[in-house]
C-alpha cells in the first residue's frame, strides 16, 4: 500500500494506492492515524482512484478513521473509488456517513 497526501486550502487529500485488506490494514491504519493526529483542517478526502481492491477489513479501517475525525469536528469524504471498490462501499452502506465525491 502506498499512501500519498497533500493539503489544498482547508482540505487534506490522501491517495491510497494498491490494496486495502487484512495484509495492509495495520500499516494503513497507522499512517492514516498519524495524518489525523497532525490534522488541523476541516475536510479529509480519501482518493481511492488507485485502490484496486478493498475488503471488509478496509471498511473497518475507514470507520475507525471516520470516528477519529468526527471527534475532531472534521468530515471524511471518499473520492473517485474504482468500480470494484465502489461496489464494496455501496454494499456496506458507508456512503451514508462518508459521502462520495467525484
């Protein structure tokens, strides 16, 4: 899993590249938590355009980061999920709490 990030105005954009599953969840969670701990903006956008695969473990990673950001008064948005990842996110109902943007 490769994670890249940049800040634009009051938004932090985080790009996930690779696969988010049980084998990458620990390192992904730790990297996202570090970004959240240093986070001082109002929007946290996760760009999933380069994420090829995600399973239920990835959903758990996202939900945990959502709770941390919500406690800080920030919002978490999902951007450009690949078709396979979009299907998992849609079936899980995650878009009800983390809106999808394009």
